[in-house]
């Protein structure tokens, strides 16, 4: 099999990478059984990009996102974000870095069911003490308005539809103004119309704010919406391709 690696456009590549992944591996060990999941992953992502990570279930995408989100340690290799070698950081440093720089959107929204939409979005800033309650409420309200849920601020999570919950999760991911949002199958639990709306929203926010998105999916239709596509097969990068039908200019950071 021939691996296809296409470089990003000149306008993107002239900037330093936001995220660099070099020789990343991950093995799971149970007794004497060693199961390799990631087998030497290499790629760069640049500020403002909107990138899909495509691959079948079991290819290692979720494990890779967990490592890049500093939730899981790799077995070997390095990954750098904003110039920091995150494989060398201790847990305290990783927690601080994660809170300030990385947002997460999962397939299952993981909202706090007894909290309102507003309280769920405020939570990352309040819990990490990056904002006081007043600042957090103002920003959370703005974000919920941006994702079309200004009329649902005080609805508990249990009273929201699936698509609305995922939009709250997106607003929450943006709460601390992260440099990178990692989205793991963000539309996988939604009907087609809700999935379309969420993807439209992700693309709009990327274009407006320059927030970088790495979106894991097994759906080729979602990958078509992204500027570049990284395909992971059996724990390895099979190809990196630029999508010529999607605008490649990136917003200012």
C-alpha cells in the first residue's frame, strides 16, 4: 500500500505548527499480552485548520485523541503543542495546560444532567478558576447565543434534545477560548439533520474565530467538509490529503 502525504497549502505551512506528533505509539498491556494500538503516528496541524481524522472503528482514533488531549500517556514518541513537549510534562502541568488550551466535544455530550445549559457551559471556567462567576456567566451566555440556544439558557440538560445537548457541549468546549478543539465522533449520536447543523456550526466557528479543530470520524461525508483529511488505518497514518473543494485560508490566530 502506498501512503499519500500531502503538505498543507503554503499559506498554512508558513506558520509554525500548533500541534506536532512524532513517532507516537501506544500499547495496552494485560499480563504478558501486549496489544499495539498506535504504531508510530506522525503529522502536523497548523493554527486555524479544520482537519478530519478518518478511519474505521478500532483504528486507534479515539486513543490518539485521548493522548493529544493529555488524558492518556503514550507508550513512546512525542507530541508538541504551542511549543511544549507534552510527553515530558507532569500531571499538574498537563491539567493546567489542558484547561487553558484544549476543548473537547465527544460523541456523547457528557453534560451534567442536573445543571442548566448555562451552568454546564460555565463549569470549565469556574472549576479551573480562569474566570470569576460574573465573567463566566457573560461568556457562557454569549457562547450559547452563538450556538443558537440563547432561549434555552436555564433549561436543564435533561430537557434538551440530542442536537441541543451537542451544541451545549460545543459551547462548553469553547468556554476557555482553547487553541485546539478535539471532537471525537461529534455527530455519531445524532440524526442526519442535527448532525448537519452541528457540522455547519463547527465550520462557522472555525472560520470566524480561527479556533483549530481536529475532528475524528468514520463518516466520509463529514471528512469532505474539512480542509485536510488524516486517514488512520490499523494504528498508522495511511494518508494525509488536502481537500481542494474547501477553502484553505486560515483565520488569524
